């Protein structure tokens, strides 16, 4: 296992022993619930649950840190955009005639003078941020704990057309190769005396922007090679075929599918009948 290959970290975890179809049901349930709920407190609990599942799945902590570091500016923009500008929609959700002002921009500032930062808007922005956290964490929970071969077999067992399953698996195989190409290009630049770490943000943006051309050309070359290989092997995409790594549902898998389905149905019923999880302007 190489240090830079995040996808290998979760393969020896307990979560990796679960069938792909059970993992898909869990991911679908978590995604449905997080998209349904609008209340920050509920979303926070869901974030904790998904984070604990990631720990159970032995998802690389370095990957999680890198994701949050990359997404932090986006979260801040999302938070303050809703806090300042999402007024009418938040009013319609809460039924309030006026929102609670946390801070007002001085009126003498051109363009944005008098704009208000509202408590309800900030809470709605916080809810949106927590939604993206959940959706960001459920993807590695499935991908990093499942081998590509097992993923294909599980998707086909779940009645997904084999061609679609193959396209997904080919896409997942491409990402590690693209990351390896990026590292190789950056290492080559370092050998020529280019120190990316010592550059400021504008310099790094220019360097990373120049990676796009060789990266795209390399990806096109690999895709053409894959096409030639598939044609030489007379690939038809037929579903009736044998698999080296087959999957079978066990008692634990059926239990996870049942719990995931019941959790999603309960969340939908509580939301529709009693408004549990609706945004009320408070935590």
C-alpha cells in the first residue's frame, strides 16, 4: 500500500466486508436524509454519524483533512452568502416578517452599505455546509472500502446494466492514474528547480493551471488505449458472464439494507407529517 493511494486505506476494515448493495442502500439513505433535513442541529448529528462510519471504514484521515482544507473557502462563502443575501426564501421558510440582525454593513460603504447579516440566514447557510459535508463523506465511505471488481459485481447483482457498471469502474480506475500523473509532473518541475511550496497563491494557481494540458493529453491517450484493448477483446457489455470476485448477501447485509430503508422512510414520514427536520430559524 502506497502512502499516496487513499483508496487502499479502507480495504482491510470491517466496513469493507459488507456487500456493495448494502453499502449502496446505506449511502442512498444518508443522502436522502441529508437532502431532506433543513435543520442545522439534525444535520450536525448526521455529520457525526457519517464521520463515525468513516472511522469504522478506516477512511484515510489525511484524505479527510485534505478535503476539508480544500472545501473550507467554499463553506465560508456559502455561509456568508446565505447570511447576507438569502432573505426572502428564509422568511418564507420561517414565516417571520423580519429576520434577526447580527451585523449591519456601515451605510457609507459603496455598493453593500446597509446590508444585514442575519441569524436565520447564517443558520440556513450552516445547514447547507453540513449537507455538503455529509455528501462529501458518503462517497469515500463507499469507494474507499470497496474494490473495483467487487463494485462491478455488486452493481450487476443490483440489476444495474453491465455497461454502466463498467463505465463507473473505468472512471474510478482513472482517478489514481491521473493523481499519479499530477505527482509525476510536479516532481519533474521540482527537479528543474521549481519550488511550488514557496510560491504564493497566484504563483501556485499559474503552476497548477499549466498542469491541465499534459494531464488532458495523458488522459486522452489512456482512453484511446483502453478503447483499443476493449475492441481487441471483443467487448460487448453482456450481463451474462462470469466474475472472478462475486458477491453474496449475508445476514449482516440484509440487516443494513433493512435499517437503512427504515431510517429513510421514518425520516420522510416524520418530515411530512410532523415537520421534524424542517428549518425553523433556530438550531
